[in-house]
C-alpha cells in the first residue's frame, strides 16, 4: 500500500496492491497503522457508508462543521468515479483549488481526505458503488455543501453537463464565495 500526498494539504492517494490467483483477487484496502505512519493522521472509523449511483450522478461538494469535522477514506467497489478534493478552508494557500483522482473497482485504489476539505465525485459507470469510512457519525445539522457547479471552482467533469444528475440540495447549495461570506466554511489550521 502506497500513500501519496496530493497537491492539497490533507489529501492523499492510496494505491493498493491486489493479490490474484485462479480464485480471484484479494486487496487490503485500508490500514489505520499505515495511514498514521505515512500521514500523521490518526484516522478513527466511526461510521461506514455505501452509495450506489447511476452514470452521471454528481454527489457533493460536501463537508462537515469543524470541529469535529469528518475525515473520509473513499474507495470504489464497483464501477468507476472521478473523485474531487476541494480546498474550502479559508486562509489555506490552496483555497478554492481542487484535485481529482480516478477511483475504480479495477484499480482498487482509494483517497484519504482530512477534516475541513470538501469532497465530491461523479459516477462514470452505471451501478457504481462507493464505500466511505468516516471519522465521525452523520449529523444532519453539521453537514453542508458548496454547489459543485460553481464556475469559480470550475470542476472539470468527464461527462457532459446535460448528463449529470445532481440532487436538489446540492444544486441549491451556495457558491464557495457565498459560503465564505456567510462564515460557513472551515478555517485553515496550517500544516
């Protein structure tokens, strides 16, 4: 398992090593001790989630109040996604920047996202299933979104805009600038 930093502080790509034989494939897809050693992050799993999406489903940009925030470990167990990490931390040197990483059942890779960062993905295949390990329980009053179609963020989608399926909640979410003006975004704590 290789854990590689992305261009946004607090986000890492996780490359696993599948082991296959005539029976199929085995993958060790999560190791808390490796995460702590390679990132310094003490990722404690409080909840595990699954989402199943149609091709073109766009989920996010989601984040939780900090503190406590919600770190995420995300992998794609069937199908494929383009996953986005968006720096929404006011004061961060990369505020408003984003990075994408392809996750797929074929690659068996993952992304690790620390608290305070925004997260989104778009499903690239029908019946795409994504598994999330998260560091805190879902708390409806602490969950927020930034509009993933905000042109100032400019997420680049591999699917035509007309083919994207977005929830009414995400579509009605404020822009990054509106969320900042409302004081709704996390504050950069430095690295």
